[in-house]
């Protein structure tokens, strides 16, 4: 019997010779069973037990950010080694039939975290470009409809390029927030949605107090909402896909 510790995002392969007839109980966190055909299996919570005989499970994976632990008993195994071991028991008496309690720690695969963050950043930058195009086209249509985008303070008119630049800047800020939450939060998707919605509401204040005419204020508010409608769902879905 031993304890398998899976850090956030870690994966431990189920080798038949090592896990033959194994029975496990999740004692902390959540563990997902990865099936032989590559499809994701069920996610088991604390105190859930599972038996590997005949289930077609090829790996155990921690789908969350917090460390998970599994107590494993494999009376039919002939040897026991771990992929990505951090701490291994002494060689003497290393027999799975022994009642000694040992621990094996599995960390994320090399480069997994960095690839996850790079993937999120790449998706965010694509969404940023989409948001810039969407707000610029919306502003052009509004201008064609008679909206002057003139701000009374100084009498300046907001150019289309300025709208694109502002959209891009704040969209990149949103991407940075998403990446930070993915690294630091146990529920990054939920935290991101709440944060992004709150910041989007705050971003409407300058337009509302700008003193511009009603048409310009309505157009500016609409452009903020267009950018939020592009960025928030994309990043939230991506965060959920990488953590659940």
C-alpha cells in the first residue's frame, strides 16, 4: 500500500505490471481517470474509491490546481515505480505486498505549465485582434450613421485608430489577468468572469461623464460592451477547458 500524490496538473501512468488489481481511494482533492482510448474518464472526489481491474484506465490525472492524494493498494503487482518521481521509498523491502506505507509524488510533466500559459496567452491575443476589428468596424458604422465621437474637453474627435488601440490595450490587460489567475487561483474561470465584468462596468464611467452628446456616449458604451462580449467568453471558456 502506498500514497500517490498528484500536484496540480500532474499525471501518473497506470502500468499494468505495477498497478495489477489495484484499488484506490481519493483522500484529498480530485482525480480524473484517463481511459485507454484517450478519452477523459470520470472525475472522482474525496473518499471516492475505484478498482482498476477491467476498467481500461491508462493514467490518473489531477485536473485541478490543488494537490490530490490517492491511497493505493495493489496486491497483485510485481513491482512499483512512479513516473516523474520526486521521492521514492528505499530499495530494501520495496514490495507492494508489504504493509509499509510509502509515498510517491508526481509533478506536472516537463513544460506542461508553461505550455498551458502560452496556449492561453495565444488564444487571448487572437481574441484581442478579433475585438479590435469588431470595435473598429462598429465605430465606423456608427460614424457613418452620424455619430461624431467628439469629446467636448478640447473639442477633439476620437479617430478609429484610437478606438482600436484602446481596445487592444485593455484586451491585453484582460489576457494578463487570465494568465495570472490560471497560475494562482483554484477557480480561475469564475474569478476571471467576476473580475472582467467588474472592470468592464468601471470602464463605462469615463464615457458616461465625458460630457459628449447622447449619441457619442451611447456609441462608446456600446463599443466597450462589444469588446467585453468578445474577450470574456473566449477567455472564460479557455480557462475552464484548462482546469476542469
